[in-house]
């Protein structure tokens, strides 16, 4: 059975922006936080916001204080003013595309145009749009209503941003034939249009379609309608747990699509659940998947990768004494990654629920593993010399204090009290720690050449930075819920992808040039495969909707092991 996830499934730009604004406000402000009406139409996201202390305000009180976020759908201008008058600080999370429709309406209403809004009467976006028409607005939901309207001297037609494109095309024809004097603006958001087109296509090509999204979400209901018209088996559920998966058994191919307010973790969960059910049919692949998940969850594969990277970094510096540092890297990275996973249980509840469950249920065991392996790494580094031991010791202390409040209260710094609070800290610190343990520690005990050590450090840190940031992109929504720690949650997905590509190209150039000039072992030429492979994966992740995070993690982490294999051969 084949499972396809629609590339357009999940948060659209406007919804993502609104949710990020709400989470950012909650992570940075101690004021009471409200959304005026549900921020978006998705109960799971609203639950997360409620857990973060963001409540929903359904009526505007006369006097109040705190911060109110205006929903992605927008509100009428009168209500916005009422919020200000009540004493709230208002954060406008209205989608910029909805703001554009509001401006078209306001501009034409001021010039005495009648405003025809094609949309659902009860939808909050439409209610907000009508507010900008200064009493000249009419809401039209079907062709009959349109035909019943009187002839106007001048009228402007706009659409709710999530309207059905085929219905709007009919209205364009109606204007052309009956009212060529009316102005018409196709204000359907291109994200909606693409989502609807893709839903039609995947529904045509698959036996069963699962539409994920809030039961109140207009755009999700429309996707369901579009898919149903193809005559295929279609289910609309908010969460995959609502669906009896045995109903999917007759299908040879399943497509998953989702409304604009459905978060990634709901889509990944649906994919995982269906994938698990399929695995039951094939014992071999089931066992292989279990081994893969074990290696990834316990970080054994990643730590072997750290050993391999150390081996490769030592070899490009022409060191002899390699294996002890390979072992130090293995134990140190295993200890720190397990610690990292213990700290990340909260965000893993969304990004990687299986891992969260494993670490939550075996908290003590993993805490003990962290201590034993950390101590083993320190002991081994002690045998290589006091300087490398001291450096590893300081790095371990930094890792342990990552989540602790280390800024004394008398300094009055509220926003950044822990290392964790520094924007992007997690990604940068992981990369620097890897760079140090894989190339600087061996260089210290081998009295290495400063230039070749700097090149090895740049290669290792750059590659790990790109890899970590890429994995952070896949888990960005869960990370945002728990606060800004990663580079993608700080600078956003698009900029992160650009930074990752630049880093990968830079380290490829560094490896080629320095190998050419014999500044490092000619192994450097061959190691270029790693950043190039990562570059390819980055391009894929940028273009496609990632369905199985585990699959990508496996490929990405295996990249480090390839470094060791190449170093062993050359
Ligand atoms: S569907 Fe389009 S208009 Fe509506 S919130 Fe999303 S990006 Fe904005």
C-alpha cells in the first residue's frame, strides 16, 4: 500500500504567522494573553495555546488589560477599536492576504461602490470583511443569491480567501456576460487554490483520501467536498485516532491532505499510524523499522557517527593517535544527546511522540546512561592529557547547565536567564560541541597544526550545523511551542534553508581548495561527498512535504558514518 502526503498539506503562511505570533508573545511576555475568538480553526492548536496560558476572549469587556491577538481571519474595524478602547494592547495577526482584501473593500466602499463578498455568511473572515464595507456590503454564497440581487451602477466583487476556485470562475463568467461594468478581484489565496488543485489530483490518483483538519474549518470542509466529488472513499477527521484504520484496508493507495490550519505534527502522526499498520503485514520490514527506530531514539547511530567524524577529521589532519578520540567522541556525544532528549520531552510530544514516550518512561535509566557515558568520555580524555580533559569538562558543564538559570537575579536580565533562552542556542551549541570533540580535542593531544585543525573544525562544525538545523526545521512547530531555541525557530524556515545551503557550499569549497593546496590530507576531496549529499537532502526537504521524519533522520545521521567509511578506504 502506498501513502502519499499532499505537498500543500498543513499550515498556510497566514496561519503559521498567527500561531508563531501567539507563541512568541507567550514565550516573551508575562502579560495576560488572549486571542479574540479562536485564533485559527483547529482544536489541537487551540489546546496547545490554552496550555501556554493563552485564553480565548469571546466578548470585549469595557475595561481590561493584557495582550489580545487578532485572529488570522481578521475582525471588523469597529471591534478592533473596541479592543483598544477597553485597554488591551492589540497584536494584529490578521493574514496579510486578508488585509489586502479588507483594503480593496474599504477603498471601493469609500468611492460608493456596492461590495459583493463571495463567501460563507457565518465565517469570521467574511464577517470581518463586511465590517470594511461601511454598510455597502452583500454576502453571496451561491449563484441563486447573486441572480436575485438588483442591478447596481457600480459594484466590486471580492471572494473570501478560501473560496472554491471553480465557483469563483463561474462568477467571473457571470460578470463578463451580465455585468461587465462590475469590478471583480480574484482574492482567493493562491495557497488555497494550490491546495484545492492538489486535492483534486491526489483524490483522482488514490483509492482513499484522508482530509485532516478542524470540523469548523471552512477550507478543510471544502477539501473534503472536492475529494468526495471524485467518488473515492474520503474521511474528514481532526486526528487520525478518530478513524477506524481497518476501513482503509481495501485501499491500495492512500492520500493524506490537510486544511490550512492543521499543524505538521497531526499530519506526521497520521502518516506514522498508517505506516505502522502497514508494517504489520511484513515481518521483515517491521523488524527493520524497529531496529532503525531503536538506533535513532537511543542515539547509538548518531554517536557512532560522531566517532566516524572524529576518525575522518583526525585523518585529514594526518594524526596517528586516532582511536582513543573516536571513543571519546562516541561517549561524549551519546551522553550529551541522551541529555538533550531528556530536556526535549516536551517538544518531542509533538515532533517525536514515540521518543518522548521512551524517555519519559525510562527517565532514570537514561539519566544514569548520561552520567556513566559522560564520565567514561571524561576519563578517556584525561588519559590523553590535562588540556583536552579540561576542555571536555567545561563543555560537559555547559551541556549540563543548558536548562538551568545561570544569570543572577540582581543583574535584572529577564529574557535570557538560561543558555537555552539564547535564540538559536541549541543548534549553534550542538554544532560547536561536535566540532570541538571531533577535531580540536584530537588536535590538542596530537599537537596538531593550527591551520589543518581549523579546517577540520570548520568542516565538522559546518556539517553538523547544517544537519542539526535541517532536523530542527522538521520539528519547528513543536520547538516553537516550547520556546525559541533552534536557528529555524529564530530566523524562520526560509532563511534557515538559505543559511544551510550557504554553509554546505562554503565547507565544500573549503575542503576542495585546502586539499588542492595540500593543507590537509587528500581525503578532504572525497569528504566533499558529505556536504553535497546534505545539499541534495536540503533541496528535497525544501521542495517536499516531509512525511516520515524518521526516514530523513536516518539518512542524515548515516551521512556521518559515511565519513568514517570514506576515511577507512582512502
Ligand atoms: S489561506 Fe491564504 S489568506 Fe487565508 S490565512 Fe492562509 S495564507 Fe492567509
